[in-house]
């Protein structure tokens, strides 16, 4: 016989809210980095955006908006 364990419903809304805020902040930093790179006429690619924004290159690659932005500059987005 297996004992029944009662599980309380988990309240994870706080975690979801924090994750959304972190994602929004990261996206904002990436957008600001792109604007700075454009202003300084520096190459825009995943690596330079990630370094300038102090975000991971993995996040850069996974962000469709950033990917489109890097590709639209005429730079090679994979460098």
C-alpha cells in the first residue's frame, strides 16, 4: 500500500513575475546595446551585442527580435 501524500497547490506566480521582469530587462539592455553600437558605428552581431549589454550569447541567439535586428544590419549575425 502506498501512502497518500497531500500536495498543496504551489503558488509560483511570484516566480513567473520575476522571470518576466528579468526577460524584459535583458531585452531592454540588448536594445540599448544595439543603439549604442549603431551610434558608435561598431559591428552589430550576437557577440558584440552580448558583450555590450552584458548578457549571454545564448540568450542573444534565442531571442527572435535580437536575431532579426542583427541580421537586418548587414552584419553576419553568427559572428
